[in-house]
């Protein structure tokens, strides 16, 4: 039997690319979205529709979803993974950085939900996985704005889960600890980057993206009546 379609935002690098590889290995067709479509195509995965989608653009998301569903059938799982982390001190940071994080991590995630939820409710089934962070459960130095976005992801996901439970739609929050990806490279304060790198080194090693993808696939593969509401995954040595 054909496996259902999985949609992933931010699949062009890091954790999102690992989700793409693992769900593809499990036999699923994919809708892969990010701004760097060349990097989506470079994954060279079979049955994968690669679309240049900025998650802050609701219409672009909706049209990618419609195109993928015409090709592969209904989306059974959306992984809202696209995100950015611009660490900074609130008295020094350029407010444009806060806005970008809220636009992508919070409003972009809501756009993803908007693009798939009506059809999932109609079909009485489906899964939405929201990638939050351990920074969505506890605070860290220089993370005030980023933590705000990720606490919001936890809150929105849990609220949504309650609202759609009766329609058999699962909402799962994934909260990774430190993972080796491009994420930190977008922070503009060199001192903060150096401090973060030193913190990672103090743990010996952090996670790799595949560690998160395995956990997500495990949660997805549970029977539809089982909802793993939250997955918190961190390096054993992370406090
Ligand atoms: P990366 O920087 O490697 O990946 C981020 C992804 O998000 C890229 O594919 C990027 O694609 C995409 N993205 C960013 N902005 C947009 C946008 N406006 N529209 C569409 N896609 C966008 O970092 P990670 O893999 O680490 O991050 C993935 C998720 O995991 C994020 O939500 C992050 O907050 C979360 N996370 C990461 C942790 C870590 O330690 N790495 C820890 C906890 C959570 P493109 O630039 O091509 O658009």
C-alpha cells in the first residue's frame, strides 16, 4: 500500500533535511519546503516535490500544499520545522531580529497549521508536529526573544491539540536540546556565538539531526489513537 504524504517546512538543512531523509527511507512521498529550493533538490529524494516556500507567506504555503496533494494525495503529517535563532541581549539587539524570529517561528508555524488543518479535520485524521526547543520549556542567557517564540510554539501546540482532539488529529511538540546544525550561524553577536560554542564543547558532543528525526518518526508511526504529546530529546550530557 502507498504510504501517505508528509510535508516538511525548513527541509533544506539541519533537522529538517534529516526528517526528509528518514521519512523518505520509510517510504513516504514528501512535500519539501524552504527558501533555498536548490538545497531541497540536492537531497535527491524520490517522490519529493520541492517548493521554494517562505513560511511567512501563507499563500505560497497553501499553493504548495494544493500542488503536492494533487500529485500524492492528502497530507497525513505536517512537520512545522522551519525556524531561526538570533540570540542577543534585548538592550543591544536589532529589533528586526526579534521580528524575524516571531514572523518565522510563530506566525510561520500558524501559517503551516492553517494550510493543512481544515482538510485533516474534514478527513478526521492527521498529525501536526511542531518543532519547538528545550528553549520552549526553560530559559537560557541571551535567549529572551528566541525563548519567547519557542514557549509560544509549546503553548500554541498544546492549545491546538485540545481543540482538534475530537477530530482525531494529533498535535505533537518536539523539543530538541542542542543539535549540530546551521542554526547558531545566523546569530550576529560574535561573543554570544563563542559562548554558545564553548557551552557545547563543555558537553563533549551534542546531538546530530538524525537523533531528532528518529524520535519524530517513532512518534508518527504510533497508531493514530496514540498521541505522544511532547518529545524532549537532548544529549545525555546536556543539563
Ligand atoms: P537550520 O538553520 O539548519 O535549519 C533551519 C531551516 O529553517 C532551514 O531549512 C531554513 O531554510 C528554514 N527556514 C528559515 N527561515 C525560513 C522561512 N522564512 N521560510 C521557510 N523556511 C525557513 O537549523 P535547525 O535544523 O537546527 O533548525 C530546525 C528547527 O529546530 C528550528 O525550528 C529550530 O529552532 C529548532 N531547534 C534547533 C536546535 C538546535 O540546536 N539546532 C535546538 C532546538 C530547536 P531556508 O534558509 O532554505 O529557507
